[in-house]
């Protein structure tokens, strides 16, 4: 095991290691010297949450990846998404099950309500399907509702999709999504986690997962969203990371549309059909530096959202 791989896995057990210190440390340490003297990385005081068998736990995790064909990538890995390095908190560890080559394909991120209306589900069937058949990879978060619908549209056409999990690959959340694992990998897609294999769900994981969904696609499509929801939070993360946000307009009295209308009023792009999506895809591919949301900021809608939002 390379020191960079060891340190990447170890980062799931401890906090306080950022991208800069990660890149510095992995070029200096020898992992077995580290076992003899953990002060090389932790200083004089070990982190409180670090288990006594921390070293063996890293080795066990690495062996588990090897035996189960789980890919492990980190900031210096050739397939690590370049956009992730510009995140405020780049993931130092990513485990992936499936075909990692789909990371190199054109992608759009799709999010929305966990309790979608029948109208938006019908829209997705009609207008996302042609996008998928044009070999665009759908990125979403595996959640019930819009997320799972977006993944299912790709699978229906035997196309790859990327699902970011708010838990470890060995503790898939939601639990019913574990049944999707084989279908996703059989279609050339990916399940991705930044957590230890056996890590269960915690509320802050949703925010952490959402920042990667917001960043990975050419743009973010919000299909339906209430105010102060996880989807509008993801939109804010996309905006903060210079990603274009587009929405499906809805009727003002529909609570599921109010978050989208707020985003639209603040400058997000309206989407009517697959033709609009294709135009936007081509525009973003031609100029990834273009920032349609440069001055977009939504001040009051999100105050306190990290504290109040529950998946």
C-alpha cells in the first residue's frame, strides 16, 4: 500500500486533515514508521475518536477494497475529479463501486423533492430520457423521489448513472437502494462514498454528499424543491462553486415548486424540455469557464438551513 493510499483511508477515521496537509504528509511518511510513532502525523495528542487499532483498521479496509473490486481514489489519483480540488473541503477519500471510466464522460447533476408530484415524474420520463440516450451520465444522490427517478431513467435505457451515498458502501442508505447496486454496476455506472466502508448515516453527511453532486455535473438541474430544502441547499452549493443552476418552473401555489421559483427569480435558468437541456449541455461543454451564475446569491432563503435541514 502506498503512503498516499494509507493516509487517504486514515482520513475517514480522523478530522483536521485538509488537502494541503494531506499532500505534504503522504510524501513524507512511511506507514510502518507511522505505526511506531503516530506523533509523525497526529502530534503529541492523538485524536479523541481514533481507535486503538487504527493502524490495523486501515489495513483491513484496504484489503476489503481489493477483495471486493472497490476502487479507492484520492486527490493525487489520475481519475480524481479536478473540480473537487476547488471545493472548500475536497474529499481526501473516495470509494467507488462500478466502472470509474464514467467519471470521464459528460454528466449533469439532478436533484429534487423526496415526494415529487406525478407531473414532474412524467416530465422526467419524457425529457430526461433523450438526454440519457445521448450518453449523458446522470449524477444524483440515491434518495427517494427525484434522485431515484433520475437514476432509474438511466437504468431503463441500460445507461450508466452515478449515485453519491451519504454513508459507506457497506451501509448503503437508503436501505432499499442496496437493491440497485448490481443494476447500476451492470450498466457501467458508479456508487461513490467518501466514508469508511461500514460508516452508517449521520445528518451532516447529506450536506457533504450534496457538495459533490453540485460540483461534478456540467450543471445542476433542480426538478422540484420546497423552500429551505436539501435541493435548494444543493443549488446554493452549486452557485458557490460557480456551477450553472437550472430549474423546472412550476405553479406558485405548489409547495414543491416554490424553491424552484425562488431560484428562478434569483437568476437560475428555466428548462422546458430536452431541447433546452441539450443547448445548455453544449454551451457548458464549449466553455467550462463560463459562469452564468457569477453574481447569483440567495441571502435569506438559506439562513440556518444546515441546522434545520433533515433528509
